């Protein structure tokens, strides 16, 4: 259930990022490109991003622990941008999916996605009984 919530929140965050034209990030729906296909494309891209972030992101973050210490965690922004760019690269093989025009726009988009995920994480956090 947690994975599905994470995918929906990621899809919403990616949709918000695509609404900001300055970030040069877009989602191309699979044919015929109606609203339903656009929403499904967002959900598929978000699932791919969650899987990439879970597996590849974890490995990269463990390997780069010295860089985290050296840069006081700022390398995490670059790593998240790389993971978003990598997701766009994976979905580019099908002719639909996420499009990131430049790596640095991907870094800025990843920052916005991280902020939205953080806000929803606070809102959707399970309450503990005291």
C-alpha cells in the first residue's frame, strides 16, 4: 500500500513540475494521448521513478557517502537530478514518458519533486498511538 501511495504522490509531483514551463520538463502520453493516457503515463513514469530511486538510488547513495560528508548533503540534489534524468532516459525508448531537456533542469525539477514528496510525507505520515 505504501508503494502505491508513493507512486501517486510522485505522479502528482511530476505533473506539478510539468506545469512549470521554466523547468523544461514534460510528459508525453502514449497514443492516442487523451487525458486517461496522460494520467496512466504519469503513473507509469512515477512507478519507474520510484523503482529507479529505490534500487539504483540506494546503491549510488551508499557509494557516495564520502561525498555526502564532504558536501554536507548537497550532492543528494545532484543524485536526485541524475535519477530523474535516468528515468527520462529509460522512458525515451518507448517514445512516450518523461522528457528532461537538460540535466540541470532535471536537478531543479528533482528539488521540486522532493519538496512535494516531503510535504505529502508529513501529511500522510501514519499517526502513532500514545
